[in-house]
């Protein structure tokens, strides 16, 4: 009987461990990217070659929280200039000080949060146009929070920059669970423009194999040699993933 109870308890604990979701403890603080480099040198090296790493906070902007890490609405200061590790992974103190088998539960990994809203919230810090439901933007946020629940996304405007999340959340791709990290990587070594995980046609072919493998047939002979899916479905870089009127 005792052996049965012990086995049952161990099984329950195993299920609980599987169900545990990464979260940033409220008392965790920022440690800055130099601390992250102690264990994640390879990722830092890859990240260092990306536009995120090279992007500097714009001087004299009305949106000083753009392109910084850990903006504090109260002090109006960032924890670190630029888009560094904790901008996407959250405050790292709890992760750094946790026991080895607990560290993955104390840090955020974008694209694996189990909710499209939580995943795109990370990117929406910079790649969205919005107003706050609580007053003037920005709002207090750390990766793992639902930023979309705290803001009102502005309508998409032609020619407006940094509205990729506004476009995406209104698309069927988002309804099906496609998020920014599905296609992009913050520290990719793929050598593809726009920090894509793979070349465009190969990337789209992961879900749309028939169309991507035979663009000529898909476009009824209109596709040229260097054309890709984005020519028709992402005009001007739009992340609304439009279906051309001719189809």
C-alpha cells in the first residue's frame, strides 16, 4: 500500500512539473546582458550581429521606451539601453540565482508560452502602435505578461512603421497560432534577411507546401524566377498576410 501511495505521489509530482509554466517572479530584478554572457556566450554572439543588438534608442523621441530594455514608467528610465537579453526574456535575477533544475522556470522563452497573445506581447513592446487602457503609454510590462490586455492597438495605417503586431493580430495566421517567433529569431545564425529562420519560400512552405513548392502553378504562370510568397501576400512588408484580390 505504501509503495502504491509513493508511486501515485511521484506520478502527480511529475504531472505538476510538466504543467509548470515559466514565469518571472515579481521580486526578480534586472541583471543586464553582461551577466547573461557568463552562460550564454554563443547566443550573445549571434544576437550581437542582429539589428536588435545594433539598434540604439532614438534621441529626442516622444516614445523613449522604444528600443530599450526594462523601461520603468515611474522613473522614466530603462534598466539597460538597447534591445538586450532581458527585453525579451524578462528580469533575470531569479533565473541566475535559481537551482539548476529550476532555472528554465524562472525565465521567458518567446514562442513557447502557450498563448499567441503572450508571445506577441514581447514583440509588441516595440513593434506595435497603441494607446494604454490605463492612461498614457507605455504600461508596466515584463515578458510573460499579456501586454495586449493592457493596451488598445491602433488601426493599421498605410505607410506607418512599427505596426507589425497591429497587422498580425488581425490576420488568420494569428488565429491559427502564428506569432512573430514562428518566422523570426532574435538571435538567428541562419544568415537570412529580416532575422528570418529560413529563406522566405522555405519558411512559408512549412505550412503551405503545395503553393510554395510550385509557385508557377500557384500564380497561374505569373511568378518570375526570383519572386517569393511575400510579393503577393505581404505587400510593402505588411504582416496582415493578405490574400490577393485575384485569388
